[in-house]
C-alpha cells in the first residue's frame, strides 16, 4: 500500500471519493424521513424520484463527449462540486418537484464522478493492484460514512433538515473547489478514445453491468423505504444502521480486494450473487425489525464484491477503451434503473414484496452469467 499512497492520483481520488460517498450517505440518511415526514410522499412518489435520480447515470455516456472539452481529472472535481450544490439545496425545496430538482443535481454530480473515478483507477493502477485500490477506497469511504453517521446521531435531534443538508453540502463544495486547483496526472499513459466504444468482445461485462444495475436500484429505492415505512425506523435509527454498516465495511472492503486478487472474479461474484438471492427473499418475508436491519447490512457488504466486475473488464479490455467503456458501462448499468424504481413503486402498492422478489430473480440471472468469466479470460 505504500507505493499506492505515493501515487498523486490515489490521494486525489481518495479525497473526492470521501466527498462523494459522504455526501450521498448524508442525502440517503435524510431522504426517506424528509420525504415521508416533511413532504408526505408515498411509495409511488419515492419510486418516481428514484427513477429520475438514475437518469444522470443513464446519460453517463455523455462523459465521453465531455472529455473533448475538459480533462478527466478536472471533470471529477467538477462533478463533486455539482453534487455538493445539490445536497446543500435539498432542504430548501421541501416539495415533490423541489426534491426532484435537487435529486437530479446531486445525482448528476455523483454518477459523473463515479464514471471517471472508476476510469482513472483502472488507468493509473495495474491489474494486480487495482482491486486493492478499489477495496481501500471503499474502506476509507466507509470510515467517512461512519463520521457522517456519528454526526447524525449527535446533531440530528437538534438541527433542522435545512441545516443538516447545508452543512454537508458546503463542506463538499469547498473541498471540490480546492482540489480543482491541483493536477495529479501523468503523461505516459495510453491516450483514451474520445468516442463511444461498444465491442462484442465485452458482452459479458455489459450483461453483468446491466443486471447489477437493475438489482442495485431495487435495493436503493426500497430497502431503506421498507425500514421506514414498514418498521418505522427513525432518522436516528437509520443513521445508527448506516454507522454499523460502514464500520463493518471499513474492515471488510480491503479484504474483498485481496480476495479478488487471490481467488479471481468468478468465485467472488458467485459468492455475492448466491448470497443476494437469499437476502432479497429475506426482504420479502421478514417480519422482525432487527432481522430487516441485518439484511440491509449484509446486502451492503456483498455490494462491495461488485468491484470484481470492473477488474474483470480491466483484464479483457484494450487500455485505450477504459474511459469510454466506463461511461458506456454506467449507461448500461442504469438502463433498467430509469424505469425499475417507478415500476417497483407501483408494484409496491399492490404488494411490497414484489420488488424484492424481482431482486432475487436478477441475482439468479447474474449467478448464471458470471460462470462465463473463465472462458472470457482465456480468450484474452
């Protein structure tokens, strides 16, 4: 890890990652209680907002064209700046349409940062190191989220939603402005193609990315909503759950990176998908508040295994395809995300179990698809 820390890009991406994940964590911690108890929204409204939130991810392929005008590392800091503005403004617009507006701004920032974050990580760190970097960044992001959770546990009873959103948003804005003045790049790396790249050789990466996006959106849109709506979790309880969740991930994320290096992507992803089938079925069947919270923690742990999809792609990709392929991959990841939360919100009104059964089905399809990884690696 010492050689990794000496890389200027590592520090640059680390600080931006802390801002992006911390800001998203704050937004997510407050979102369901803000939506339910301040604005008075129901499941169908939540589904619509969550679907709209994924539109920027669907449009991530536009990153390829943005790179014609702005350098990739500059786009990363700009995206985090936009995220911070979206978070800061959220509490100032307590209405359905106001929440749509601020959600879109926050989401554009987050998704565009994540696109270039993954691209820069795969470009600046070799194949045997990249899983360790992804794991370390996730670990430290979890540590940041622990700090966010502690903040909410201590101060949320005394501060308004407006103050909470503003406090996090302003910190992110100032940090992004500072990083925009630095330059961590190197000139000896392969020049990235400035066009959309879709190759038949990458078909398995596309399928795994699509299924991961569909499955993940069900979790993001409805897991915490289930805890608030069915089990009456408060802001403090949600913050405490996130705190415990990130504490566990702080220690496990580096280990996941080492497991990818040691055991390979197929075994790691197979473990993830088999576990998620059980977890999604659990969401549909659970009646105990604490078991539901445990399922959420387990779900988030296994989500970290998904970095193996990116490291698998790094092993089969042309080095010049990484930036445009990450953009295309993000769009594919969000194809289902644009409509699934809204559809899930309507299905929730029929029976809240239906979206989670769908998540179990997507996990099963992913488990089948991942068995093709060894054959793809042999062709490289």
